[in-house]
């Protein structure tokens, strides 16, 4: 499986780790997805699953 990063114009293979943490930096959940899963789709899932409305979601 492969994904594409438009901002860096590069292809990557494998998996991505998505982690959920508190504002204090404590991890509360994590998940692995295939490289082709777009981050925005996973963020929408997390927002729905955790009923997040106003918190800031960041990508590091």
C-alpha cells in the first residue's frame, strides 16, 4: 500500500500511526492505518467517535 504527500511531492509505503492525546500530552488512543488513508478521513472519524466539537486537532 502506498500514500502520497502533496506538500513534499513524495510517495511513501506502509502504514501510518494516528495517536489521540489530551492537551497535557497523555496518549489516550492510537490506531494504525494503511498509508493510502488520507489523514482528513481519519480526523473526521476521530471527531465523530470522541464527539469532539471545539478542541483543536493537530498533526505532527
